[in-house]
C-alpha cells in the first residue's frame, strides 16, 4: 500500500488541504485510487435544475472529472449489461436504482479517470445511496452544491431538453419531482446539518448561475485579491 501525503491545495474555500491519492498495484495490471483520499464535490438539485450544464463549466475551469450517476446508468443500459432492463424500468418510473449498482459504476469511473477531483452529479439520491457510498468508499464530500429551482422552471427545462430521454415526459417528470422531495431532499438536509451545503439560485440564466458556482470554488484569498 502507498502512503497518504497531506498537500496544500487551492481548490475550494471549504478546505485548504487534501490528501493525495494512495496508488496501489492490483492484479499486476491496474493502478487503483484509494478512494478515501480523493476530493469530491456533490451536486444536488431537482431534475432539470441545471446540474449537468454547470458541471461542464466546472470541468473546463477547475479540472474536475464529472461523474453523472444518471449518465453512468444510461450507459450501462446501452452496454447490454445484465442489469440493463432493471435500470431501464427504474428510470422510466423515476425510481432510484439500488445503490450497489450505482456505486460500482461510480467507483469504476473514478478509478479509470486518472484524476483525484470529482464532481458527483445526481448522487446520493436517497439515504440508502448516501450511507452505502460512505460505507463502501469512506469518501466524505468536501461540500455539496445545491441547485435551488422551482418545479415549474425545472419542468419547462426538461420538456425542452431534447436529448431523447425516456424519462423526460410529463408523467415521469412528476414522479421524479415526488422522489426528489421525499428521498433526495432529506440527504441535502443531512449535509446541511454538517455545514456542507452551498445553495445556488439555479433559476437564473446559465452564466449567472456559473458566477455563483465559481464563487464557491474560488479560494477566499483569491477572492480578496480580485
Ligand atoms: P440536470 O442535469 O440538473 O437535470 P441539465 O443541466 O440537463 O439539468 O439542464 C436541463 C435543461 O435545462 C437543459 O436543456 C439545459 O440546457 C437547460 N438549462 C440548464 N441550466 C439552465 C439555466 N440556468 N437556464 C435555462 N436553461 C437551463
Ligand atoms: O440525474 P438524472 O436526471 O440523469 O437521473 C435520471 C434517473 O436515473 C433518475 O430519475 C433515476 O431513475 C436514475 N438514478 C438513480 N440513482 C441515482 C441517479 C439517477 O437511480 N443516484
Ligand atoms: Mg443531469
């Protein structure tokens, strides 16, 4: 096993040090990150609040790897995996896929990325997701970006999204809103109690939302110097 090195970094105002990833040699072939030592930011918010859109901006400006749980699940369906039909049915109903499946996909993507800074978008979606992820990976997020937006605006955006998604129809959208309120918001409240939530007004235009996001990622000393 390798060692963990504490190194000063300037990624976010929430934290000034981050543990460098331990690299271990597995099966003589793959280098695998010790996931407990990576830098993770969670993006939460209702469906259509703009998480994916802002992740693209954050990746470009701050060098994170974007991991969308929904995108990983959709790719798993396309790959013809044995779980494909189950995942497809869950997504059509707006239900949350069992954590075991989603966590495996996230872990694999993290290990294959070669990066140690991640945006985890759309996960954890419920208490089971959160508890299982922490138990398996030992990862504690640095902070949680919460995209706050009205259902009316989110519905309008989703119906205009035009990505051919089977769940972007009024019937499934309503189910997803219900799941978000009942299952996902309690996870945001959990992180709120830990002082980790950074709330963003996501109803504004894309550029203005990104200004607010940037402010969260920019270290305080740089903000003062600007
Ligand atoms: P999420 O990943 O949270 O479901 P997306 O990033 O896919 O949301 O955004 C949903 C739709 O709304 C997309 O078509 C996107 O182009 C659009 N969109 C994203 N952010 C905004 C915004 N701030 N204002 C208007 N439309 C937006
Ligand atoms: O985040 P996104 O809108 O892409 O998620 C689409 C769907 O993927 C969700 O409505 C849900 O059915 C599934 N999903 C899940 N578990 C997650 C994230 C997404 O089951 N953690
Ligand atoms: Mg998305």
